[in-house]
C-alpha cells in the first residue's frame, strides 16, 4: 500500500504517460471507442479499488494541492483559442440552436433525475451536474465541476463511463443521419442558401493555421504564466462570498481565469504555440488524481446510469427535432449544435466536415463556445437538481 505522496503522484503520471503513448503508437479501433482519458480514469480507479493507495495525509495533501493548482491553469490555457470575434460571425441561427441544444440537455438531466431518482446513489445529482458540464462543453468542464461540486469519486466514475458509452452512441447517430441531409431539410423546409457562404467567410480566419513549432521558451512561459494567474485567481476566489450550491470559492476562481482566458484570446498572446498541449497534460493529470479516490466495489450500479444517459439523450433529441421542425432548421445546424455540446472539439468539426469540408471551421467555433459555457450549464444543472 502506497502512502507516500510523491510516489503516489509519480505512479499516476507514469501510468498516464504509458496510456497516452500506447494510444499514439498503437491507435486503432480500440482507442477510437475507448479514449485514453477513460483508460486513465479506470486504471487509477482500479488501483485504488484493489488497495494500492492508502489513506495517509501525504496522499490527501498531494491530491488536493496538485489538483487545485492545475485546474484553473488548465482552463486558462484551453480558453486561449476561444476568440469571441469569430464566435459572433456564426450568426444568430447557429448560436440560438447551440443554446437550445444546451438547455435541452439541462432539461433532459432534470426530467431523468425526476423519473429515476429512487434508483440512484446519494449525491448522484452532483455527478449528473458534472456530466451536464461535459455534455454542454467537454472533459475540462466536467473535471472543473467535479471540484466545484465535490462529486464523490466513485459516482464521478459512473458519470465518466456514461460520458463514454452514451456519447459514443450519440455520435454514431449523428453521423448515421448525414446521408439523410436532403430528406431532413425537405421535412423541415430549411433554407440552406446562406450556410456555405457564411462558412467560407469564417474559413478565412478560422482554419488550421500553420503555427511556429512549440519551443522550450513557449512551454515555460505558458506554464509559468498560467500557474501564476491560477494562484492569483484562487486567492481572490477564496475571499468572495458563497452563493447557493454551485457558487463557491472554486467557482469564483474558474470564473476569473475564464474571463482572463477570453480576454487574452483576443490578443497576440493566443498565438503562442503549445497552450492546448500543456492544457491536455494538466487535464489528464487531474483526471488520474480524481480517479485515484474512486472505489468500484459497487460497480453493479452502472447499468442504471447507462439507462439514465440514454434517457437524457432521448429528451435532447426530441427537443432538437421539434425545434428544427418549428423553425425550419437544416440538419447541419442541428447536428453540429448537438455535437458541439455533447462531443465538443473532438466530434463537432468532424461532423461538420462530413457534411462539407468547407464547414469544418463552423464546427470548431461551435465547440469553442461549449468549452467556455459548459461549466456554467453544469452549475445551472446543479442548482436545479439539488432542489429536487
């Protein structure tokens, strides 16, 4: 049993590095459907379940200190690519559809929790709120909400498994619908004449620009700056008042670094290469630390959570299809808005490209909106579910 904090952290980071290397080196269908972040969570959780990690003060202090230091720094780095000027160019139809999709997910979690509440473990509302953050943003939002809402590690593990299984199913459905685009658009009577011209205009500014290679100077600069801003935001956040269930010191901290990140995204600072890579290193480390507190001895509860995930997606789909019919939306707008929430940066641009390669930039920008908004939709979900 490991009780030394430094050894504990080195094992987690070593395991994370090994899994990421395997995904990069081996690839294939396995890693396509079971991404590295899930394997990292499962690996650390099973280590703890089988008694590898003890309950020493050294482990607790290491977990708390490293996680709370890296989380706001990670969010700051990941928001550097979220340029608000590009988001505004999307126009009202795409933006409204994104927010309808996001609110439908919040409503889906609310209705599902009301219907199935008696089948869930205590504090499931916290895990659902964190998952709502992922399904309206991404993994980084989910990790942030785990800290804000103090989600128990075991139930958080169930939510992460839902995030993998239910999400994979929904992505499959969205891609399956692509060949039926014309049929769907005739059904909704959608006008698609402006869509391609808009995407070409955005493509001039939102493309995979050739950036200079990441250097040591870039990495040390981004790391030092992000940790300094994170520390400063933490000190300020700890001195601001708590409001309701979801607005606490960590919420204030994340709000501060989010605002700083969005402002810096409008400056040349955002062009410094390496921010996403360093942010992902922080994200994977945080997930491993969170998972090290999980215990899967009650793993028999998982099927109930998987069923709940499908129910949330059912409500989400019905609301979106009804909205599309009512306001004559095209399948592209509907699908990308949905995956910008549930799939994030991984899936939304790919789905956009499945319709038309010129539309990939639209998927990128839609996903960036989710990266900023996901945490706050998760907090909203927490406020609702905590009262049920």
